C-alpha cells in the first residue's frame, strides 16, 4: 500500500489553495436545472422529502460560496490597504531598536 502522507499535491501548492470561486459553483448548480426549492432550514424545507432537502442543500451551496468569495475579496482589499497605510520596514526597525536595549530616544536641546 502506497501512502501520500506528507507529500505535496501536484500543481495545487502547499497547502492546497483555499480560494473559493462562486462562479464555478454557480455554473455547476445552474447546469443541474433544479426546480424551485425551499432554502435549507426553513419550515418548508423541514417538511420536505429527504430528496428535496438534499437538492436544496446543494443549491444553497451557491449562496455559501458567494459569501466566502466576497469575504475573500474584502479581506484581500483590507490587507492591501493595511500594507499601503504604513512604512512597515521602518516600523520593524523602530521596534527592533527599542527591544535591543540600545535605543535612546532623541530630545530637542533646550
């Protein structure tokens, strides 16, 4: 028996990408051509057959993928804004100097 434990998946990076693509999920669900379904958890869904419940859960995955896709986009935008908002190399130098014990704050002569 061969095991792949600890090996990198070919072409997927390591760890494998966690990026969510709503569009791909949308196209998959659209191709299923599902009938109108109750949203999972609603009273109509609770009273539906198991087959209808399963189809509704599959269809609801599109909504969840959209939530995750837009969240990823907002987090990426926030990360870029934070990175651009400060000279982080200078901040790191200042922190390193203070933590080294040799940092002497400068004062104007009186």
